[in-house]
C-alpha cells in the first residue's frame, strides 16, 4: 500500500481485542471518545467520533473521522467483545473462586510453567507471584487478628461464664474464644480482600490465572466459538471491501486471541490478506504466558502459522515500564530478542511508556502496574514514537507507521500536517 497523496482520504477498519477485562463495548466507546479528543489535542489535528456505537453480533463498531492540513482519514473501529465471558467468570461464588485459584496455582507449579516464566522473563515471573504474595500477606494479617481475638476473648468469655449453666465444662470458654478468633480471621481476610480488590485487582488477577490454565488446556469451548466468530467477522469485512487496510489489534491476553483468530482465518482461506492488506498489532502482549505452558501446543502452533503468513504483517510493541507483559521476548520462538530487526516476524518495537506521559502523570501511576499496562491502548499526554491512536487517525498506512522507530513523530508535524514519510520497510517472512 503506497503512502497517500495530499488531499486523499485513507479508509481503514481497525479491530480491537481487549484483554481479560469485564469492560463493556459501551464503556470502551466512552474511553475511545475521551482518548481520541486527547490525541487530537496533543497532535494538532481535528477528530470526531460517532456518539453511539453500532451493535454487532461479535461486539460493536463506531466511526472516527480525523483531518489535518491537506489530509483526512475515516476509521471504522470495532470491538471484538468477550467481556461477557469474563464477567461470568468473575461473578462466580467465593468458593468457586477459591477452588479455581488453588487448582490454577497447583497446575502452574506442577507443570513447571511458573519456573519457565522466571527463566524467560523474571520480571513477569515476579508480577505473576505478586498477586499470590499479596493474598498471602492479607491472610497472614487476618490470621494474626484471629489469634489476637482468641487471646483477648478467652479470659473475657471465661469470666462471663463463671457461675453460669456452662461452668461445668472448663473447655467452654476456650472453644467460644476460638470461634471468635476464626470469625475474626474470616471477616478480616475477606474484608481486606474487598478493600484492596479495586487497588490491586485481586479477583481479576486470580480469575485470569485460572482462565489462563484452562485456556492452555483447551477447556474453554466458548472461547473457541468466539474466536471462530471473530475470524468470520474479519472475513465479512474483507469481503465487503471499501477500506484500504484492515488492522487487528490485541492488547494483553487479547493479543493471543488476535493471533488465534488470524490463524483460524488463514486455515479457512490460505489467501487471507492478499487482496486487502491485513496487519496485526500486538500490544503489551502476554502470548508467552500461554505458549510457555506445556499443554498449549495449539496456541504455539497459531503463532507459528501467523508468523509464516508473509501476506499478513505483524508488529509487536513492548515496553520496559510494563511488567505485565513479556519484555524482550519473541512471542513465536519465546527466546530473547533485539529491537528493530526488519527481518524478524513479528517486527518488535520497544517503546518507553514514560515518554508518552508527562512526568506528573507517570509519577502518579508509577506503582500502578495495570494502569501502565493499559497505556498501550490509551492516548498519550505528549508526542512520542508510539501512540495507539496514531493507528486510528494517521494519514499514512500501517506499514509507514511501524516502518520507522520514530512512528508518528516521523509522520505528523507540530501543526498536524503530513511530513514527507520515510521509506516503508516491508515486513518479510520468517
């Protein structure tokens, strides 16, 4: 796809697959509207979006229109939704969560996957353990409170029972105090979990670990059906035409779904991506989270299939600031990588989240690892070599944006006009 001439309009369709998050398509639309306005302000362009998303069987879509001096773009942004499955997981009973957490942790340790995390990316290994360490700390505090309650209650209860009907049994006071300690432990533990859940996303992290184990073992038939539906939807857009390129973006766990749907589409149509440019964008990817599990043969096969499909471009963006993903890890070979090799499939670009935010904003979120992780699909506070909304709004093809380490900085001038784009480096097969 050649760079556009001044005055032409680029039309693209961008599919987005979110990670393990209960956020609805309407909520995504609200965030998109807010972030598009921020992108326009930072990059000196004009942009607007449909006020109401259009529902689809696989999610929802809306149209964003952007313009600058001498150019315009029109992008159909479509959420490929699976938040209903996430909410169903998260709304289970407390005991179901407890059993699933124990089962998932036992599987990760027993299969050796946890140790592979540390061997591949010690940063991710530490992140994975953080939730369980937080959980252990919460219950250690709760147990401490329980022992304190038992020690306090025993003499008080014993004194209260002296001369009563129960005084014949010298153990009564002891067991009443123990019961008080157990109750204090349970109330304290679950209370602390509820209090800290929003700050540390405990339930979401624990459910994600359980989902990941089941997904690796192919125990989620609903996900397989959803991936097939996603692939069919991409085929439908491709068959309808009317766009210059199709981008399939996946964030976090959604990166694995994006690769899986493209692998499925390639299985259905070996010529997939040869008529309209199909490009994949994986952001803050946790593909290695699944590929490192010994049971995930089909997922490793999907990454190999996509990496060999030379008609389909694939770029992965990674950031050192993001410990939730696998920094400097090749999502296909699972080996360590260097940055910017144009012959690599996928092409890997390393970016700095701190460069996207003002120092004040970065300081505010520095310890909020999930907020930094989500920056990959939010607009920047300032101009930087990566901005997700450049893939939505930029008046140049995907290949031009990813072809330079400077990304949108090499494309858009301060006033929003189009700079002379750098030569496009086509991605080559593995």
